[in-house]
C-alpha cells in the first residue's frame, strides 16, 4: 500500500504563502543619517503638508493646530534634534509562569534652540523601548519662549525664561525664574538636561517635593515649559523683555531691533570729532 507523501516546504512557505503563518514585517529603510525613512508615506494631514513642501518649519507646523502623530515630521523639519535618556527603570511582576521583567524608559529630545519634547515607553527590550520613547518625545515636542526677564540684566537677548513659571507632577513642584546672563543653570541635574535641550542658558530653579523620583521631576520640568509656551502675553511685554518664541535663527528679538538707533537720512552731515 503506497504511503501518503508529506507536503514539502518550499521558499513560498517561508515568505508567508505556506503553512507557517502570515507575511513577515519588512524593516524600514533609512537614509545615510539614519533618521528619515526613504519611502515614508504620511498618514496624517500634517504629514502630507510637510512632505509636499507646503510647511517648511516646525513653528509653522505647530501653528496649524493639526495633531502631530508622526515622528518623521520632526526628523524632516528639525534635522539637528538630539535625544538624551533621562531615566531607565526596571519593573518586575510575578506571574504564574514566572517573573516578568519590563523596562520603562524616559527620554528628552530637543535642538537646543527653542524646541523640546519628553516621552516615555516600556517594553521587554531596552533598545526597542528607547527607540519608541524617542518617537514619543518627538511627537510631544513643543516650542518655548525665551527672553531677558531678569531685572539684573536687561540685555535684550533670549538667554533665559522671560517670566516665572511653575510646573507640577506628583509630589514634585518646580519653579523657574529669570536669571541674569552668566549665571548658568542653577537647577538640579534632571532639569539642567532638559533646559539645555530647550536652549535655555541661564535660569534659577526652585523645587519642592521628592525630587529623587526622576520621572516626576522630569515631567514637572516639562510641565513648566508647557506653561511657558501657553501663557498669554502682550505686545508691549514682548518688546520690553525681548521675548522670542522658537528658534533664534528664524527671527531676531524685537527688543534688539527696537533699541537700534535709526539710520540718518542720506546727505546728513556727520559731527566731527574734537
């Protein structure tokens, strides 16, 4: 009696057409700088506007009011953005099958020129969790205001926070006050990392609560910077404090332009020395 032949597995079965499951996921191909995908297909309206070239700056993208849901938008509009891991925490859970270990990653991103973001992610592997946390931080990126709000300075350059702001997360409450030029960042280590990524050079920092909780400390700093970006200010205050929102390269401070003396008309005789 002839024996039934077993079905042979060919190359089709390994690529998703056989009995070993569906098709496998393909890895995204990146360009030379390993930031922007070569074949990025935007899925949101903001992404389509950025890829078509209608929006060329991050400030214009945030002013549209459209939700930012794709990290590739930040990679295109802010190519010089950098990231820094704030905290890596290991979480263990005991189950029937054994001990399950997961990692919670907190990452901050920024271009050191008015844009900063904070994101979190958790997973079984540290590398993949860091990558997802960076993408979440890019999606949460904000545009902050800088100026010269210290009464001891009045230099008119955007080097510190223009006014006092307070942020809170859990038991940690942090307050930032304007500092004169040259003071530096008189804050904790966690706040110093985030403020450097935001582009703030001088600042006084005051904290309350359990600042050893690094995650709450970082969230309170980011909450204060969000209030800095959302606070309503008048045109006179913008001119007086030299407030600039976003990148310095995009627009000079209004106070510097206002304080410059007007050029004399042509043909006006210049006063002689002596």
